[in-house]
C-alpha cells in the first residue's frame, strides 16, 4: 500500500505565527490531533500536536512549541 492511498488531501494547516489558543480552537472545532505548520510558499516548517498546545501558553505563537525536524516522504512511498 502506498501513502497516496491513505493520505489526507488539502489538510488544514496553520502558520508559525498562529497563537496556541487559535490552534487549539481549530483542533477542537475540526476534531484533529495534529496540525502541519507552514511558511509562505507552502513550505512545511513543523508540526504541532494537541498535547504540545495544551502544555503551552495560550498567547504564544505556535512556532515556539512545534516540532521542527519533521520527517517527510513522497506520496509514492510504501506505507509499510
């Protein structure tokens, strides 16, 4: 099975400037557990989990709590 067969197309994303409070609201509203963090030009800069957000100050920008070194693969990589 390939990643393309299971991946989410057009996922909901946020920017590093989004506040923790705003990101939590998005996660709760859409029933998500993680949000990709994007820079201008659709470049992935990190990912943030609900757990990360719950531990952080609500006024802080997401870029302060996100995981930065995200491992990525192409859509044609094997899921296994």
